[in-house]
C-alpha cells in the first residue's frame, strides 16, 4: 500500500496508509495529555482515527473551546458508564446545561439521595483512575439498536429508528456503547477535574469553565433559568416530544402539523404572559432586551412581543440587530474562513 503524506506545522511526514493519528502525536511537540483530538484537513477527528489520505494535521488542545467541549462530552460518557455500573436497572437522563454544569435526573424519576450521588462520583473516579481506552467503531444498524434497547438506552434507540444507514458509528469503553456524535478523549485518565452535587430532583455534573484549567468555580444558582428549562421539559412530556427521536417519529407519521400548531399556541400564550408582566411595570421599564445567537428568533420574538404590548395599549419600538449588520463582505471571518456573524465587529457600531 502506498504511503501518505501528513503535513505538520513545521514538517511533512510520510507514513503508512491507515496509520492512527495518535501514533504521530510526537510530531506536534506538545505533551499528549494536552491534546484532546486532532484536526485532519480542518475536520475534528478522534486521536485514534486512521489516516487514509494526504492530510494537514493539527492538534486540538484540551483547553481550547473545541477541546473543552470534547472534555465535557467525555465526562458525560464516563458518567453514563458509572450509572450503568451503580444503577444497572436504571439510567440517567441529561437535561440541560446550567452554568458550567449539566443537569441530570434518573430515568426512574426517583430523586437520588446524597449516598447515591457519592457512589456515582466514586465510580467515575475509579473509571478515570483506571485510565481506560475510549474507542470508536462501526456496528450493524440492527445490532446497535438491539444493544441500546437491551441496555435501557431507549432514547438512543428511538433516535435511530428513522435512520436509513446500514451501519452506525459508536463510542465504546468498558463494554458500554453509545452513539457517536462528536469525538471523545482517547483515555478516561485525561479527565482530571469534575464533581457531582445534588440539585433539585437530580444532580449536577460540574466541570471547569473555558480557560479555567482544572479549577471548578463555586456554583452560582440560576433558579429562573432552571424554571424556564423545567417548564419546557414538562411541556415536552405533555405533548409527547421529550427528545429528538420522538419528534422524528411524529414527522415520519405525518403528525407534525398538530405539534406545530400546539407549539405556536403555547408560544403565543407565553408572549402574552410576558407582555402582561411588562405592562404591569411599564412606568419603570424603558427597554426590553432579547438575547440569542444568529437565527435564534430574536427579531421574530421582538415583533410578536411588540404586537402583544400594543394590544395592552403601549406603543413600543422594535429595534433589530439585522438593521446594523455590515454585510457579508465586511464581516470578519472565523477560523474556518466563514463570516462570523456573532462577533461585535459584524455590526455597524462605533468602538
């Protein structure tokens, strides 16, 4: 088999077809423990990926924004393994992020006590101390679905029901298998900072913030944000769409139109409630700010809120960020060379 050429920052190395990226890490001149994954021709791949074409290879550092997300996904993966070992007849559901934490509940809906959480944390530490390898592979579709169902990973199995692929890519560690979404760290031993703490009806998986190294900052509660998430989850259960797999099922059965109508009615009610709260304090409130990334619905929400406030007798003025974008040609580029609409420099504002 012909060799392939792998380009690093300061050299080009010839290696055999199929060589694993982790076998070439020494050429980065960076300690292996600082490398979360690699970029192969600008695509983030696991360090254990096999190199099959000529490529430019870059390290993804564990303290970079991409590396931090890989670290957190790997923590969640190890938590799932620990939960399988501690609660073999139960499972854990990841809910949402809360600061530098993920909120979890038990699939049985029982509230875990302090002793259960300590057991779970101790099992995670054991898995990390054992420095177990985390690998990825392909499985036959039917085999993967059967494994997920047998292991009480019902939502994962549901996610695959509408897939047409003949095989599925999965991550594996200590016999535990989960669907591959993005790369994970190569070894559990690279997870050197985390903690679990009781919270509401479940617990929080806490981790360092971006740029904080191994430091886990003191927890700052955000009860209002948690309330919003909880109401969203409760509403999802009522309409039968808790997870993406259930939404896919509705679409496949051509029943999504009713769901859309219910969602629109629910949002209209929420907008009405918000407008009433604003009206009650309109003598003191001079501005309402709506935050969110590009295409998240800020302008649409502002227009709907404006109408609700007008119904109450107010005369609001909606100001949209869309009116201040410099345009694609003048917008700065991100690391991939694409327009970065999230940066302040994309707006026509004085500095």
